[in-house]
């Protein structure tokens, strides 16, 4: 797959684009895990020419973004058909449903139900890991990754819904990517130890070009960011 040109992030000095001119724009930042979900979905479906990347400098973002595009003033958001939507889980579902390309959800009703169950748990999954980040015990993070290991046993195949890469994997992998780095570096805790399904899942996801293209976070920056956020481990 050809390497995509990644435009530089727009800051407060950037000119306002021709908003709502029929162009579909994905407002994002390269290192945000929530934006990464949508970016993976876009790339996997081959929508690079259909959905334009508009990266923002979140430390010095353009005023027009809040004023004219997305009043919430966060990323990710998607400008499409004269409207703007946000929230990464909603957006990955929207892109999968409303654009051409390989579907990222199976037709199987049981798998769709399990997908929604996984999504309903994702905030608790992240919360458990963050509890570890705030303290010294890795018990809560261990619980989170034990749950993921168990989820991966439900269907045959390396992915959360079986043999095919899906929105379920896309929802989790940007978080896991970052959690794995921080837990290993700061806590010397390996999330794949004793969890062969998690290890195989991460290995398989890392073979997917659409995901590899979005891995733009520097591990040192991830560690520094979480250390700043969770003062107990400074």
C-alpha cells in the first residue's frame, strides 16, 4: 500500500478551508487514540481519496474550528454531507455504514451483539488501566487485560470477532498500543505475559497496513504524557 502524504497540522495562523463545500473532511491529530480509530477505519476501507485528513495542532488550534466546524472543539470530527459529527465510536460506525469499501462488521447477529457488549465495556477497560497508572499496583490493569484475553476466546481466529479484522479491534487497539508501552516502561508489566490470545491479537493487528500507517505516536512521548497526567508516577 502506498504511503500517504500527511499534511502538517493546522495551527491558529492557518487559513480556514472552504467549509461545507462538499469535501468530506476528517479533523484529527496524528497522536490521538480516538482519532486513530477513525483513521484506521478510513484507511482499511480505502477511503484516502474520499475523506481528507485535516490535522490540527491541539495546543494552538485554529479559532475557526470551534466557531464554524465543531463547537465542542475536540477531535476527532467528521464533516460530511453538510453536517459535522464527533465521538470516535459513533464515527467508526458511521464511516463503515455510509462509505464504500469492505464492511468492518460481520452480518452475523451474534457477533454484532458481542461487538456492542465489547463497546459497552471499553470505558471500564480504560478506567481499570488508568487506576493502575495512578497507583503502584498492577492488579486493575491485569483485570482489564484478563477480560480482553477472555473476550478473544469467544470465536476462532486471532481477532475479537473471529477471523476478520473488525470495528471491535479498531475500538481497542489504539488504547492497547499506548497502554502496552506505558505499563512496560513504567511498571515493567508485560500485558502479553500469560495471555497468548492478547499476544497473537497484537501480532496480527500489527500486520495490517491500515493500522500500521496510523502508528505515529512516539513511545517516549506516550510515557511523558501519561506521567504528566498521572502524577503518582512522575
